[in-house]
C-alpha cells in the first residue's frame, strides 16, 4: 500500500479505487477472438501438413488429395 504525506506531515494510507463490475461484453468478444485465433492456427497447421507441394498455391484451400505420407504416425 502506498503512503502519502498529509498537510500536517502525518502519514496516511493512499485511497484505493474500488474495482467495478467486469464488462462481460468485452470479455465475450475477447474470448471469441481467442478461440478463432487458436482454431485458425490449427486449421492452417492441418492444411499445410496434409498438402502436397503442388497444392501450396493456395494455402487456405482444401488439398486436392490428402497426403497421409507426410505424417510419420498416419503414413505407416
């Protein structure tokens, strides 16, 4: 807690502002953006991993043919 000097040189604790209600609209918007950012990154990872080099002209598009051989686990 910070301490401020008074006119009479007496030490008094500083006033702390009360915490107001959380803004649920902003919280919901930020949570939605976070979910889309995570899902978007996972989508990009899967699309790049399952494409052949010839399909890399459009990174966001679905591959013409899935390349399971690019994955060590699924390509066995």
